[in-house]
C-alpha cells in the first residue's frame, strides 16, 4: 500500500498519478490525509494531557507534605479528569488510525509517469510487435477442436471430475505441458534466477502482503476451515519469502523463479472469448520475481521484459507488447507490460504474460526493507512477470503450427518433449 509519508510529502503528485486510474482515488487520498491530521491532533492532545497529569501527580506529594490536604485533593481531581481525557483521546486516536488504515488499503498503487491515460483495454499502447502472422492451411480449426482431434486435452472429463475450467491433459498434451515448464525454468535459471518450489496455499498475511487481499472480487479460492487460500500465481508465495525481512543492500537484486499450478475463480467470466484454454480455473505458470533496489527497478523491469521476449521468439510465436493504461492495470502495479500472442485460428490476440513493477507498494505491506548506506531501513521495490503462463501459449502454439500432416513442434521444445510432430 502507499506510505503515509509519501502522501504527506507528495500529495499533488500522488493525486495526479492516481487519477490515471480513476479520479475517485484522489478523493480517497484527501480522506486519508484528513484522518491522518485528525489522528495526529488527537495523539498530540493525548500526550499533552498525559504530561500535565504526570506533572500534577508530582504536586500532590508536595502539597500533602506541606499539609495542604485541600489543595492536594483539588489537584487529584484535576489529575483524574486529565487521565479520563487521556483515555478518551487514546480511544479516539485508535479509532482514527483504524479508519485511516481501512481507507488506505482500498487505494491502489500510483501509476508511473509513463503510464497512458485511459480506462479500457482499447486505450493501452502497443510498444513493440514481432513476428509475421502465419497463414494457415485451408480447413484449419481453433485449439478446442485440435485437442479433440489429437486427443491432447479432455475438457469434458475435467468437468466431470471437478468442474468447468479444470482440463485433463493427456498423452502428448501432457508431455508438451511438461516440456514448456522445463524449458521456461531452464531459461530463467540461465538468466540468473534461483529456482524455488513453493506451497500452493498461503495464509491471509501472505495474501495481504502482495495485494490479493482484501479480496473484494472473491477471485481466490478460500479453504475456510483452515483459513488458507489457493494461490492465484506463484508471485504470492515467492514474494512473501521476504515478508518482515531486512535485507543487505549488497545482496540486491534477489532473483527467484518458480513453477506452480495457479487457481483463479474467474467469477463472472463467460462467453466465446473464454472458450477452451482461453480462461481456466486451474493452469500452469512459471513466474519470475525480483526484489530490487529502488534506483535499479525500472532498469530491471526492462531486463525482465526482454527475458519474456526471448522466450516467445524462441517459440516462434508472433507477439506484441502493450503498456497498460491506468484503468487497465492491476491494483498493486505502478507499470505493467502485457504480452499477447496472435491466435491465427481465432483471429485475435491472447494475453500470455504480465510483467510489472510494483515499486514500494507491496514492500510496504510486506515490511520488506534493506539497510541503505546511511544505515537506515528503506523499502525495496518488487517486480514480477509471467515467464510464461501455459494455457494460451499452448493454444496459439498448436493453432499456428497446424498443418495437413499434424502439429509441428517448435525446434526449441523438441529436446524437451521428444517428438517433432503431433499426428
């Protein structure tokens, strides 16, 4: 979440930046600052009353010693009134602090200066495009027909076992999933990331730390008996490794990569655009996460973007990179680049990765800091990226590589899956 100090010192800047998302958040900043001012006044008044009560308490002894019992009783009465005021002001201060906190956690991150104005996906800006759109042979079909033809994925069986959005991968469908996971992990390790294997359930503190909670949209699966949440992305457990940790400046950046299944309720999602692999409740993803020095985080973001580009180019998939507008960014992000691959059979672009810099927003919730050269604790910047999410990669891969003889496998994956053609 945003820090109070930032909002106090940079009020107009914060309101200008947050208005790229929605002007209503500028009003929320005003509300936070009013509550902050009221809370500080209550605290100052409480401390003044406490100091006065302490001073009067010392007078009581002196008056009693001097035999002025009447004066001592008067001072005692005044002291009692001051203590009642202290108690009342303490409760008022706590109430104001809670109200401030409740508003503060509803305010999203302030967009970076380079984030475009806009509220809808149509207002995102294409910053890069690569690869020619394939020309498919006559009779080409979308992936939901291809997976039936070659017995790669069984959506109906998944619905029987669990429900819609939980596919069963079979035979070469399962093997190519495993091949992509291993390829993505190997590429990240070559780029200097440390592989980690994380829990698939997290507690509420972890969900709060990375901004998934409070979960107003109800998009996380909640195991209510144990109060645990199925992870929507490996970002959550990986980033939470550094919750309540003070790092050494010389150890930054910290680079981790993890493969996990991901679970999302996707409440309200329906229609042709979510057919097949386009939107699932359970899917596989390899995630890269960096904990960075604030002075280096945007340089690191560009490095992460190039890493994702490299994966897509090795897979020979046409893609484009979008810089998201303020209204289309995730709650915690300061700047996000979305990657989309082109599905020729569907005739549309499909999102396959988001790569984001969260600046100090997550770090403030996580209390993840480093000790700087002056010996002071300073918040880190956190970044992550999908490298990559598998379902839509698989969808575009098999659609774009279908031939009359079968589905060609990109050369880079052949050593991993052990076959060149699905037929």
